[in-house]
């Protein structure tokens, strides 16, 4: 397989979600919360690894995704990552 064919093959398997309304490309559909945040940081989303991640559900409600919780992620899904409460 040529380099161009390899790049095209990888791009064909890539899909996009949003984190804080910014696009985040992914190539895996089963990820944990920490992996989703790491991908968002790599894509330039201004968040930190310790932010709380939540998935936006179809009814507009949000469901928290913990760092070690593996979920199925799909094209076009929306997530929010916000600083956690610091009650110290």
C-alpha cells in the first residue's frame, strides 16, 4: 500500500465529535472519558485532563462520563468538558 493510500485509509476511518462546540477527530469508537479529553486537548480544545466530561443526550440533558468509563462514541456526538468543583 502506498503512503497516500495509507493516509486515505486512515482518513476514511476518522469521524468527528465536538467538545465544547469545537471539532475533535477520532478514529476509535470505544473510548474512555480520559481518552476523549486527551483527543480534545490534542485537537486544540482549551480544556485540562482533570475537567469533568459529559455527553449531551438527544433530549439536551447531560450524562457525566468518568475518566475510566468506556463508552461508544459516534459521528456528530457532542460533549462538554468543564472544570470540576474545587471545594477546598
